[in-house]
C-alpha cells in the first residue's frame, strides 16, 4: 500500500474493504503516522461512550 495515495474517504474505505479491516483503523493509522492531518477522515472512526454505573 502506498499510504500517501489513500487520502480521500472513499479511497480509505475501499482499501479497508480490500484488506478486511474497519476504515476507522486505516484512517487512525494514517493520522498517527502523520500521513494525513489529525482532523481528516475522523468521521470514519466510530466513537463510543462508556457509562459506568455503580451498584451497591
């Protein structure tokens, strides 16, 4: 993979499908490596809210 080539959302999604991983993982890795800006493709990453309930 030439990571500098996969910069559009659609290209990242297609690449992720071709290797069988979630597009958010590819986007996050490209961001982490500094290949794309931190704010690029963030919509491809899933966000979770963890709620902790205390029971007595």
